[in-house]
């Protein structure tokens, strides 16, 4: 078994109900990067305070630091967007202080990916309704990302049971001439599987919460020139950026 285990590792903090991030990360991560996960209750339908969620996130990060991960990714996009950029930065600083481990969020990874692709004007596709879409739009625009159009399915919760072609069709139907690319929001969805077909159909780059987090994690753990000999085409143009 000598040499079987990767020497570098990315730690993931996931919402307790998430069914997609672990399978995607483990399938698409480079062979020389291990993925370790822990779970916590995030918003739980609005029944938890920001302080409770923050305390649990710090404790989850401590558990991952026990596993000696190199970097931690906090995947709770909705909760971070609700906190806003300043509240998000404060929580990440607290996690870094508690664990001495570099940490980033999925929301931060999305903005980083959009900038790396030089996308100023985006179409956003969202699994939920108007209120969460408006929060996410405000978050992105406060960081300089112009959302020219937003389209949601109006669901009450994210669902991994919705086929990826539904997200591809929704994005393509809502393309705009003045949009340079797409952002598909929702970690507990099959949106990641829609990236390649949207890019082929529209010729525009696509960023998703899961794909961006993996890309950002690989860059942080393994370096800018990452370990992909051949980037997975299913994850689109973003994974070709070194």
C-alpha cells in the first residue's frame, strides 16, 4: 500500500443534506489530491441563528484540521451569501485562526472563477425563487459581477433529483446577447453535469458552485499549475485555466 494515499488533501464542510458535492469532487479531483469531508446543519429552513451556524462551521473546520488537510472549503453558498461579503470574510478569518488552515468558501470560489474567465456580465440560473435569487444577485454585484438576467425554477429547496438537462435547457433558453457567460447556482444539484452541453451550445463559459470550488481547491492545494494532465472536459473551460 506504500504510495497509494495522496500526500495532499482538501477538506470540505458540507450541508448535512448535500448529496452531490462529495461524488463530484471524488470523481473529478486529481489523483494526487485527497478529499476529506465533514458535515454540519446549515440554515435548516431558517431555524438557526447566524451565530449557531458560525460556531458549528468553526467546529467542523477543527475536525478537518485534525485530519491534517492542507486547505478547507466551506461549501454553504446560501449561508455565506446571506452573511454578505464582510460577514463571510469574518467567519473565514475565525476559521483560519482556530485551525491555522487556509480556508475559502464556494461563494468566494465562484467570484474568483468569474474573474479568471474575465466575465463581466452573467446570466444566473438558480434552483429557487425570487428572494434567494435577489440575495445572490446582490452578493455578486457587490463584488463587481454584473448579473444581466436571472432565471429560477422557483423550487422550495435544491434537489439532486432534477436531471442535468433541465438546467442546461433553462440556461440556454435564458441566454442573452449581452451576457458573456453563465453562473449556475446550487451545490445540491446536477448543474455541474450541464456545464459541457451549455458551453457547446452557446459558446460561452459556465461557472457552477461545485465546479468553481473544485477548481479553486485544486489551485490552492496543488498550486496554480495543477495536477490535471488532461482537464475533465465535462467541467468546461474553467478547468483549463492554470
